[in-house]
C-alpha cells in the first residue's frame, strides 16, 4: 500500500479523493492534507448533485475538519470553486469528502452522529472537540442526506399519530410512527391541522391502511380527507383515560358534597382514595385494596364509577367481537348510571364508535407511539441547548428513525444493510 493510500485511510477518505500532500501545521498543531477529487469527476452542484458548468474559483482554499489521527487533530484542505447550477445558481461544487455547507468531513460527521445517539453529550463534545450547537447542525445534515437517499415513507401501511410536548411543556410537536417497523418516520413543531397536513403533503399517494390516533376530531377529519381508504383506530388508552377522568370528576364531586354537608368522616376517608380508584385492580396494594372496600361500603355512586372504569378497561382487554359486545353493555350501563361525567363519556364513545370498533377488530393502539414518545423525551433532554428545533427533530429521527450511520471504517451491521443509504 502506498504512503498516500495510508494517509487516505488515516483521514477517513474514500477512493474518490486524491491526497496530493500532507503537512504539519505548527500554528494549529495539526496534520493538514491537501486533496482534490479524482481526475475526470464531473462538476456537480453541492446542493442537488446535478452536473453543472463551472462559475468561478469561489473564495479559494477551504479547510474541513477531518478525523483525528491518534490524538492529533487533522484537516483537509482543497479549493472550493463554484458551479452555475440551473436550479440553485452559483453554488459551491460538490466534493466527495464532505456534505454541502459543512466544515467537517463526512466521516467526521458520521462519527459525531453515531456518538450523539450512543454516548453522553459531554463525551461527544470532549472526544470530538466540537461545540454542542455544532453537533446539532451535523446531525441535521446527516439525517437530511439519509432521508434524501431513501424515501422514509416507502412501505408505510400502518401509522400512529400523536403529540408530544417539549421545551418544558411550552410547545408541542406532532409525531408519526410506523407500526410495522417501530420507527419514527416524521415529526414537526405544532399541534394543529396545518402541521399534520405537512406530513400528508410529503406522504403523497402512499396507501395507508390503518391509522391509530386519539379521539381528536380534527385528526380524524384530516385522515379521512387525505387517506380516503384508511381505517382510523381510536387509541384504547385515550378512551380509558376518558373514563379515568370521569371517575376523578365523580370523586371530587362526592368529596365536595361531603364537605358541604358536614360529613367529615366521608370527606376524610376520601383523602388518598385517588390512587386506589385509578390503579388497575391487580396492582392495588393491601392498603389501597382496603380503601377500595371502604368506598364500596360508604358511597355507592363513587364505587359505581370505579366499576364503570374497570369494565371499560375489560372491553379492550377482550378485543374483537367479544369486546364490541361488552362495549354495547357498557354504553347501556353508563347512559343510565345517573353519573353525568360517564354519560358524557358514553356519548363521546358513541360519536367515535367506528374508530373504537376498528381498534378492537385490528388490535391497534398508540402503545408503540407512547413508548417512542418516552424515548423522545430522553432525547429532548439530551438535545437541550440546540437553538434550532429542526436540529432537535433531526436528533430524534437519527436515533428513532433508523438514520444513524455506522462508525467510519466499520462494516454496516446486518440489520442496517437493507435500509442504510450508503
């Protein structure tokens, strides 16, 4: 192997790059490789990659940060001429060693992206000698390139739609997860019809068969309009939450009535009853079980509300036709329960009955989406300090969307071979 070939491996460069010389920069205490693309390579626009005629020599020589050689920093140096792209006008020429708009080599950025999803924030910054804000921009470029190389919506058939709050709950973003692969396929800041419409604009004519979502009417309207053949499955967790909220409303009402009527024993006994009423029967502690037994003896309306909540849970545990039949029974019971909050829930279920029946039939829920959201919240804490929300979303897609590149110089792991864009 020639000396320049060894240097090419050390700098993390591919065969499309020729190293003409390697020098020592005393000012930076770093190696600097003077490089060029191989002869005969067509001039291409750095943005779109289309062939384009030369325009000028740009700003002369430019340096890109390369992979460290041992513990020593390294840089790549080369001219940065511009081409006259038909679509983008005068643009810096595409180079084989770096992504457009970057001051780091592609292999350097790939390593930063891998570290961002596999190590701590402080480890990435210290090991790669970059600011955390720079990591955000790198992640955005890596994800953009991966999503441009392969359609992230290809093969989508069953999706889950949900929202997640970020920036300490001050803002929300919409997320879409592929039920078949478990991957995050799209996310955007906002929580309204206009935001979600952006996803369907990108989706195009893909044939979505099943969509799981909460009971928000505007989501259902948009799905019916943009995916006319898709079946909407109302998420069982949200339906049961309607009943849990109704149960809590009944509990507060009973407690307020007891205080108003001077029934101190009942009011005092209802303190701490919330968790006994909320928890699943199988998860009750001995003390909570005793509290529930006391409620059964002391207040029939509140205990009836608890039973209504539990039976609605059973509806989704049964699924299929058995679940649908039990839901019919539940609706009849709730409507004549004389508990206003549960009458309201029953009417909401009737309004969303088609989507609930679909969830019971197909066994589809937003459980996978909620699990993804839990992991996204961790990434939000990691991404704290990114000034651009787009970079935060890119970090989510990098980690949960299957866009994380392998470490430079390593073979692509078997599970990634079918999906990796390189």
